[in-house]
C-alpha cells in the first residue's frame, strides 16, 4: 500500500475511526496490518463475504466486520449482493464486499499520468485518429510480447491441460493476483469445457481505461502463449470486478465469433466483446 510519511495527531488518535483520507484508513495505529490483509484478500480473491474473509485470514467474523466497517466508512470497499448463477436457494443473497476505485488506488504505484501522457504523445505524433490508435496498439503488442518471454518457459513445461494454471502463476509473480477456475462441460460431455483465467488485480487498469489497446494486446499474447483462441469476458478497466478470460480445454472447439461460452459465468459485470473498443476521452482512450 502507499506509504504515508506523516499523520497528524488527530489522525492517529485512538478514537479517530475514520482518517482524513481513504488510503490512511489502512495505516491507523493498531489496525494497519489487519486492515491491509482484509483489503489485500479482497483484491486477490475478488468480492468476498465476511465469512469468506474470516476463513481465509484466520479471524473471527466480528473482527472482520469491524475492519470492513472502517474500510466502508473510508470508501475503500463497497457492499453489494452476491451474484448467484443458476438456481438460487431461499433467503436473501449473501452480502459481499468489493474494492472501490479508491480502494484499488491504494494499491497502485502511481506514474499513471506519465504513462497516459506518453501513450497520448505516441498517438498524436503519428497524426492521431486510426493511425494513432494503431501506433498505441503496436506499442502494447511489443510490451506484452516482451513480458510474455518471461512466461514462455514455465508454460511450455506444463501439460496442455495445466497451461492456464502455469500462466496464472507467472502473472501472479508480476502482481496480477491471477487464479484459474475450471468451467464444467455441458451435460453428457466427457471433457471439461475449459477454464476462466481471472486476474484480480491489474497494475495498468487506469491506463487501459483510456487505451483499451492494452487489454486487446494482452488477450492476443494469452492466445499465443496458450496455443488456442481465448475470449475476454470482463476487464477491470471496463468496470468489472475482475479481468476474466475464457480458455477452452485442449482439443475443444472454440468459437471466436461467439459472445457466449458454454458453462461460463462472467465473474463480474456483463460480458462484452473486446472488438472495436475506442479510447474514452482524449484522442485515443480497464
């Protein structure tokens, strides 16, 4: 989390339950480490219930709720009803807690404005418009291709059915907090339908909001590394809680033109195609 070198006496007083800024709530004396763990667990695992957090962190539900109250008051997390796919049981859906944009900001190592300015300059230097978008896309492809070289060895050593897990481990080492969720096959099918590669953190999400070419290039690299067509279902930059990519099982027929994947449930938000995205704001805009 971002470090704050000083806090005023009023901000560090024991009875100060809500510090002056959102990031400082994670630095309150006596609560810093635990609240940091609670927020980090939500970042790594996505929207979570108090019971989920208590189980993962080895805390009581009461302790977790106390820290969640502080995070809620500071605007770092928000409460929402848990989405249920398929048949829903009786009773109200469980409440889960997700990081807000301010909560994600607390984990970012800023330089965002510098990166956005640099990409905008690249776009404008070739005249903007479609030429500018293609220039940014070329940069994004080159960047992710270089990053992929680090992953290639471990992915090639993995069995065909385990490549998604190998990629998730490599991404996690680079700060993407990636996991893999196996997607069940359709009724009667012998082989699994595939997997969802979930990135719970995106270090470049704020830049990708303005330049979706970054998301597109990353998806292309995933396809090359895994040796199969993959489909992006959701992105943090688009406003979803988790970046989610569908990876078909080895030998499974893929449908590049289809927006629906058998058995796949979007992790957050509404599934959307990643084609024809244009920058939002500026000459060229997860």
